[in-house]
């Protein structure tokens, strides 16, 4: 069945987001500030409305998702529901990297005229479920027809005054950390595109690899903890890959970074894929893998304290030289392996 936009608003949107304004709890920011949703998606007005009290910093980010141009979607490994979930994770991850507490998400869902009501609802359900997972209500946006499926969103968050994290600010002597290992999404892409199946990978690792695309996690709690510490000097998510993230932090902070091969966590599934395909596992860990982890810098004593609150891995140290290098196990130095993500032409989706 294919309904028009007003019918979908009535049958899908209003059903999914009923009573949002009255059931969304006010967000407390610090000791004296708050943000209260008083008109959300359920009201179906032109805009959502928040009542803000006290001093706070508004953090806003926007990201577009490739929709059907995702290669794994084209290959049948991702569903419309997964695309909706991914849209939310990609946007919320950006504000998490700033240390913000999520306030709300505005989503844009444009769909081809022949899309069924069931598929449309699946996308919206994926968005809604991910928003609930990350405590970031979908407060509105835009839906309507287009030549193909187009997904975009803007995430909003709030920080206490002076509490927002930035890419710049890393200082020599700081340690560089990540919240969890990277490379899973990149390994999934390489393995499935190669079309060289392995029973071991299929039985033991494929589900984990696919989950990195189907239900990625935005590190909201970790970002809030990093900001609350007051000791983190820089932070960025790894949505463009770990190599690109490290190089960006170094450039923005005008410092160098030495990554320690001995300290770098490599997931077992990444090692299995690399061995099966004859690839360098570190190339997958550093390359354009969309893992949505947080990479951050902080003084050593602050890292010790943060390690009691969140999961983290120390992977390197900030240096005065403006070089980004990998210190190998044998003591030699090299550039970081892997290929940093570069936004390419429309037909070259991930």
C-alpha cells in the first residue's frame, strides 16, 4: 500500500510520536539550567519548541546519509530500518564528541513515490528506536517525496557554559585515547565486497561486523563524562576513520602525535578478515572505518580518573613536533597505515 504524505503523517508519524511533548522529561543542564520540550513532533506544528532556562551552550550538528547508495544496502545486508538507525547514530555521535547532552533530532526523510507504507514506517521506526537508545527525541523535521530515498538530520545538544569539547586544544604530554577498538565497519565492508566467504568469519564474526553498520552506537554517556571531567583537551569522533581523526586533532591543535602499536586494540574479527583477505589489520583499524568511537586527549592523571568512569584505551601521546607517526613494536617509526576517508562523488558510496 502507498499512501500520500498527509495520510502517512496521520497513520505513521502521529502513531509513533504520540504524546511526545508531555512524556519527554525536562533536561537538566548543570545546577541551574534546563531545557523543556513543550511542542514536539506530536503537535505537528511548523517547528518544535523548547523552553530554555539559565546559561547553557547549544551544540548543533547536521549529517546526510547516503540512503540506497550505501553499498551494503545495495547488497542486501542493510534494511530500511537499519538506515534510519544509522542516520540517528551518525548525527548524535557528532554532538557526543562535543560533550553535549542530546536535546533533540530533526530528521529529513524524502522517499520515492513507489515506496510502500510499510517501508516508510520501517525507516521511521529505526529513527525512533535509535533516538530512544541515545535519549535524543525525534522532535520533527520534514517528510515528502523525491526521486529516491534521501536521509538527513540535525542533532541538537546542550553543554554547561565553557564545557563544550573541541578538536583543538591537545597539548604536548597529553595521552591520546579511544573509547573502543576501531576497524569493524571497515572490515565488514572489505569482507562482504570481496565475496570470498569464510566459514569461520561467517559463523563467529559476521554478526558483529554487520552490527557495526546495522546498529552503531553513539558514545553519548562517554562524551558527557569527558566534558564533565573538565580535563579533556580535545575530542572528535572516528566517523571518518581513526587515521583521519588523529590527523585532524593534531592539525587543529598544532601538535604531533605518536601512536603506540603495542597499545592499539585490534578486534579479533578485524584480524580474521585481514588474514583471510591478505590485508594489513592496522590498515583496517586506521582506515576509513565508520565506527563512531570517540578519540580524545587529556593529561595522564585525568586519563587515570576517566578510566574509572568509562571504558577507554590509551593509544598514544601528544608531542611538540607536528608529525603524526606510528611507533612500531621494534622501535621504528612510520606514517599511520590505512586510507583516510575523503568525501567522494555521489556514486562512490561506502
